[in-house]
């Protein structure tokens, strides 16, 4: 089974995450940030990975450290669960529509982190959640998961729909990328022989 458990503790946050890439979309996410929990649940459900994540953070300051550090921990768990990446498809892409929002995600589990982020939000907040933190999560996940990740908003009027479509597009692209490739067997998907 392709699984990993990561514990991360700093002066700002304490996070425990378990990730199962061969799951069924089960989730148990508690960060203290309601909207973010909802997004993590979308990620698990639509990627068909199981995520258990418990985070305690300095929410009396703001949500920034908690959201960013969850991205770091999930990225580390993804890296560990993938191992040397033998037999995976490696690439994934998704155009995802959610009402007014249309998001495009393309990614490569290359081991070379790079984020291209062309997503603007009409509102600064979704409830009490700062929309800037969506990018912070994606940046941390990309950096610590070794993901080349491109996210583009093609259309969108409602900030909630835009954010949720971004997480769902990521989920569907990730689902494709981590799937075993039946035509490649146990090969590493690179001409270099390593990722």
C-alpha cells in the first residue's frame, strides 16, 4: 500500500497527517479552519485518496501558518507515499466546472517543484477565510510534494466556487497522476531513470 504518516511540529503549528494513495476518498480533517477543512475533504473525495489530518495552530493570530503548514505536511506525505514513483502515470490534468467557475489544473509529479498560479478571487474573504491562503496552500503542497503545478482560472464570479473548483481540479489531476499505469508496469516514468 502506498501510504505515509507525517508529524510536523513548530512553534506555530502541530500537524499529524496520514495519506493513503490507494484509498476510496475517506477523510477526517480537523484544522480549526472550517472552510479549509471543507477544501481538504474535496481533495480527498475527488482524488480518491484517504486523508486524516489533525492540526493545531496559532489561529489567534490568523489562519496563515495552519493552512501553509498543512500544505507542507501533505506534500511531504505525498512524496513519501509515492516512493521512487515506479509505475505511476506521473502527469495529470483536469478542466473542472462548478457553476460559474471553470478551473484548469495540469501537474507533473516530476520532483521539481514549480507553481504557476493564474487565479484571482473577486472577494478577499470567503466567510472568515482569507482567499490569499488558497495560493499559499498550493505553493506549500507543490514545494514539498515536488510537483510542477499549473492552475488557471478560465472563468469565475463567486470566490467560494473558484476556490472549491481549484481544489477539485487539483484532486482530479492528482488522481490521474498517481494511478498505476498498466502499460508501464514497474518502470519509473522518466527517460532519466529517476524522478
